[in-house]
């Protein structure tokens, strides 16, 4: 791949390349990329910083502590932490949907009872009974109408709590492992060819 840059004399060009397979790079490529930096899994301090950035605009409960979140996500990558925060943000929404289903189901049961009663006692019901039952039926329908026509006016989403992240962790686990062979090989390669590496001549088991 040849890229031609047209720039002025006082402009500087930075070529940035990223790969998760540095073992496939030959010496010619390595010579043209003199600085090689390993982007490893974030430690506790960096995980806490990532949480602060992702949740900077979210409303958090007092139970949420960034140090606790960083402690419980050992081995998580930055992408894993983002997925965890998204899953945690869905927890209050799921509670609202669950309550709406319960209210809608309750209204439907009341409507079914009313229809059964009016059908079986059709000949013996007076006007007062009919009026009361119609009001009950309208009450059940009214709940559904409010929910479907104006779903955002009466809905209040609570703040994110620490329990939301605990529950979300059950759904979003770390995508990589500290003991994974790929992680170990990347770190060994970095020791040989990366920034500040010892340039030792020991062979990597990857090539064996």
C-alpha cells in the first residue's frame, strides 16, 4: 500500500499503525516504524479513569464509587468497560418496562372480568351496576392509553446504582483473559521489539 502525501514544508506527518499480530511484521516494516508501543489491558487506575470518562454525563447514585467499579472489572479492556456501562444503563429501563407490563396486564384482567360478568348477568343487571362496571373497564383501558400515547411525560428514570453494574457484570464478562496465550505472546514480543525492550535473542514459542 503506497500513500502519497502532499504537504507543505512546515507540516509534519505522523504515520500511526495498529495491529494485534506483530509477529507477522517483517524487518522491513519494523525498521520503518521505529517506535512500538504496547497497548496493554488497563490497570486499576486506568480502568477508573475510563469509567469516569464514560459515565461523565450519567446521573449516578451515591452508592456508585469509581474505585469499586475499577476493582470489580479486573482484566476488562476499554471496550469491555463500555459494554458494561451500556448494560448497566439498561437496568432502570428494564424496570420501567416490567412495571408497564404489570400495569397493562392488570388492566387487561379487570377488563376480562367485566366482560364475563356483563355477559352472564345481562338480564338481571340494572343501570347502576352497568355504570360502575363500565367505569372499571374504562379505568383499565385508560392506563394503557396513557402509557401508549404519552410514554415520556410520566416516566422518571432513576439514577444508576452500584447494583446495576453488579447485575450487568453477569451479562458482560471480560473478552480476554490475563492468562491467554495471545496476551502472553504480545507481551513477550514487546519485551524484544517494543519500546524499551531488551532486544534479547530468545526465540518466541509462537514461531516454534
